[in-house]
C-alpha cells in the first residue's frame, strides 16, 4: 500500500480530528468579521512558528473548499535569521507544501543597538516591510497568525500595565498603506489546540528566531538552574506577555470559562457605566454629560 505524503495527513488533520477545535473556530472568525472576500489577494505572513504555519494550511484548505474567489501569496521575511533557523523554515514549508516567497532584509542588524528592548522597533519595521512588499505583489490584505490567547493576553496587559481597556482587533485598515488591510484569521483558535495539532503531526517549528529573545532565553535557563526564576520571583520578567500566559493558565484552573469571559468583556462594554472612553482620538468623560 502506497504511503501518503506527510502534507496530506497534515491537511486532513485540520478538518478531521481538529475540526472542532481548529477548523470551526477558524471559519467562525472569518465569517463573523468578514475577513476574506471575493477579489482578495492575501499575503500570508509566515514567521516559521506554529501559528503562522497553521494559518497557511488553513487558508490553503479554505481556498480549496470555499466558493469565495481569492488568491494567496505566502511571504517569509528573513530579518537576518541564523542559517539553521532559515533552513528549518524552508524544510517545514517544503514538507507542508506551502509555496513560500522569501524576502531578504537586515532588520535584526538595524535594531540591535536600539536600547535595552528593541522589540517594539523591530515589530514596527517588520510590519512596514511586510505591508510594502505585499502591496508590490498586488495584495490588498496581509494575514497574521495571532490567535485567541494573544487576544486575551493583550486585554489583560492593557488593564494591568497600560491602565486602559483595548484589544487586538480581528482586522484593521492600514494607516500608512492605502487600500491595505490586516486580518487575523486564527482569532478564535486557542493556543493549546495549535500545540495539540503540532504534536499530533510531529511537527517542529521555530520557537523564536529573534537574537534578542534567544539571549534572554539563555539567561533564564541559567537563572532556572540556580533556582532563581519563576512566576512571582523577584527577578523582573522581560516578557510581560509571558506573565499574562502564566496568569491566564492559573486562572483557567479556577474556571474554564475565564478566557471566554475576558474576550466577552471587550464585546460588552457598557458606556453608561464607564468613567471615560476614547473614540477616534477624542477623550470623553462621564461628567461631560452627567447633568
């Protein structure tokens, strides 16, 4: 009996064993926020991690099944990866039958001296680079692999560290590239289910290819050996997002509905019970109309 190619089983797993946890939430997000429409040419931005690779396969599957007329371009921006990291991305793309287009840049070198945390600058430069190249390829949308957990982590980070209530939106109009939109098709897909899909298919992706965070990871490993690192320890966490992951993990032990309620909180904002809010850059206070 002829053995099927690995990509066949990978694709089948999305719509069979992971239909309830990945495919249905994926389709729900697309439909609820009208992310994919006739005539769209979508640049799927692939970092090499589990999320963007799953996103690519879901959109490929959607194109095969959907009556919507759209096209896909799979973009990998190489900001200066180590050779082994770049090779892993190329190997996974080949194994999964994702026809990637690699775009060269020197963003890692450009931000290396940007202070203690170059992450913000790096993210902005990468986003701009992706928009610009997607537009050159005739795309009107870029798709990113942010998932449900990214969304609720953003909500908590805004409350606990920013003193504001906001979230990671499912789609956005670009302010710098006219006619371009950003979409997040994995908006309702949970990270634990992406991890389960990865393990089920015995896939190995990049954890993080950033030189800065690779160094942080090494430092944390050393701290762990000394028994110094842990949630609640005196050592300052470099990644506030990692703190949120751990906080949400602990809250889920209290109630399995915690994450869903965090998401609902930004869908059910009662302006009659808010001290203030900002709309289109204008700040409003409840005392303005109290009389």
